[in-house]
């Protein structure tokens, strides 16, 4: 019931923000007082993104329910994510989850604090990383993954602390020695970890070798058995 009320609230806000004939996106987050804030722009790093698509008729009652954005907009950046993640030894699932949380894969996103692009780089961070154009996906992802890797190294590969530092800054994490007690930051870390945990994991392939009539017979399986060897 609570979810239905929330979805209706999101739907009502979208109808007020956009023409009935267009598809729309809406960003939702909680402010410091715990109240929901809805906007057609991602003005807060913790914002969750929803899309609303109308049917061909232009009646407000024809709008479909909201759902988190996924699909082709994210997939177009797969190669850049995979390349940069591999170059720095960072999980591509983690990079995707950070981008989804930061900008919902909008390369032109800009926060009210001035963070820019897919991975929401602040101006001074972009400059330090040699990112000349933060709205260029290739530059932004390169810089963002480099920065994320630096935080992972700084905090001994502790993903929670690295994510907290990405959101609240390394100084805040060092001050508290853990994820800072900020609702926004804790929600940010929790949502990204949930997304990473839900990402499909690559299958492991195991190989066993049997000798039959003096010949080696190789068998492959996704199930580990005694004596089997991990192939990939």
C-alpha cells in the first residue's frame, strides 16, 4: 500500500512537469528532514531515477506506472566502462552502479553543487584527473574510474569506505573512520552495494580429465567437483 501511494505521488508529479505526449524522467530523493523531493533534474547524488512513458493517446490517465531506468542508454557506455574498469582492476558492475546512482547514465547531468557528467566529477577533481571536458563520456568515465580506484587504494580496497568517500569526500570518511553518519551517504552506499550484488555474475567453468582406454577425456561443467580445475 505504501509503495502504491509513493508511485502515485511520482506519477502525479510527472504529469505536472511534462507534456502528456512526451516520455519523461523524474528524480526522487529524501532531504535532510526525511521528506521526499521530486524533480525533473538529478539535483541530488542520492536521487533514484524513474521513467514514465505515455501511451499513444494524450490523456493523462493513460500514463503507465513508473519504473527505474535501464536499457539502451546504459548499454551504450558498456565498452567504455569495461575498458576503464579492466585498466584499473575495478569491477565493471561497481562502475555501472556508481554511474546509475550519480547520473542515471545522463552524460549531460549537472548537480546543484556543480558535479558534472556521468560520474558527477567536481570541477577540481576533473582538473586534477586531466578531464578537459567532463561531459564527454570517454573522458568522464576515465576520470571517474581513476578517482574511484584511487579511493579503493586509499581505503585498503574497502568498497563501502571508497563509496562513502566518493559521495561525502575522503576527509569525512577519515574523520569518522567509517561510513559517515549522513543519511544521504549511507543510503548511497547501500543502494550501490545492492545494485552490485544483484548484477549477474559470470559463470565459472570447471574442467576434469578422465583417462579412458589410455586416452584423455576432458569434461567441462559449471559445477565444481573433486579434482576439477577452474578454467575461467
